[in-house]
């Protein structure tokens, strides 16, 4: 799988660990930063990962900040992105199965490292169920398509 990953300064520890884990699991990982301890602005990384996913350059995106909230709010402004902030394995599974989420947002200051890693594994493994959920996801995508300037179509 092609995975784009990004974090702000509050998520670099998790990002470094995830890049290693996912690369070892033979995923194609694109690390879009940040890679230092300096304070940075999470929207810059959320936009970069969101655009990688919406363009098709990546199958999925992973975003980590302190809470996951800022990343999620920002990523969802990129047309074609369906980002979910998850705190447990049930949410990570359901956002794929029912919402066809393509970006997972996580909070390094919220989750234990082992839980955070588990949520990534669950998210990447769970297929979209389709069926009645497809109709609902199409309605979300239609909002993107109706946004002036959006090139995304559902
Ligand atoms: C940075 O201090 C923090 O605000 C950021 O990582 C994130 O939690 C925002 O949603």
C-alpha cells in the first residue's frame, strides 16, 4: 500500500516509529514531515498528506499531532479526503467499514504508543463494506464536488 504520513512537532515520535513499522511491513511510505523538534503548524502537514491522498499518489494518509483534532479538521478541507480522528480500535474499524475514511488522525498526547500502532493496523486492514454505506459516502463526496474550485468528482 502507498501511505502518506505527516505530523507536527507533537507527533514526531509516533511518526518515526510508524514509518519504521510500516516500511518493515513492506508498505510504500511517503514521509511528508515534520522531522525536527521545532514547533510547526499542523495545517501544513495535514494539507500535504490530504493532497497526496486526494491526488491518488497515496492510498491512505496518517496524521499525528497532539490530539489529532487539528489535523482532522484541516485534512477534511481537502476535497476528496475523508479523515477520521480515532481513539479506539472500534472507531478505527468503523471509519473504514462504514465511512470509507482515507485518512486516519491520531493524538500522540492522547494515546499510548501500543494503542496508536494498533489503530493504524486496524485502519489499514479493514475494508469498506460498501452497500448502503456507499450511498452515504457518495453524498459526502458530492459535497466536495459541489464546492467551487474543487476538481474532485464522486
Ligand atoms: C500543538 O501544541 C497542538 O496544538 C497540536 O499538536 C494539535 O494538538 C492540534 O490539534
